[in-house]
């Protein structure tokens, strides 16, 4: 599941202006990933050690941060703002 998502994000990221639907899809997938990670720890069939729990929570927070940054960039684009960082 991670490889198709990575290919999708890579495709969208190589566009001059990524389609809004693609950015929204990435946001939703990232939010689901973060929520599923927390749910896995709270109600899942496994109980990792303290280090495993910390790792799962850390990666969930990082993915949640990606979703927030993507949402913020989408809002700026919809408002007509110029990109904060341009690589070209």
C-alpha cells in the first residue's frame, strides 16, 4: 500500500501545479494513516514495547504534520497566494 501511495505523491509532486484533487487525496490518506496508527495502539491486536509505542506515535505525528502542511499549502493555493518555496 505504501508503494502505490509513494508513486502517486511523486507523480503529483512533479507537476507544476498539482491537481487539487490529488493534494486532497494525499491529505485524507495521511490523516487516515495517523488515525489508524493511534487506533492500532489503542485497540489493536498487538501491544508493542515502550520503544515500539514511541515509534508508532512519532511516525503518526510526522504524518499528521505532513497532512497539516499539505492542507495549509492547498488553502494558500486556493486563496491565490504565491508558493513559499519554489525549486525552479
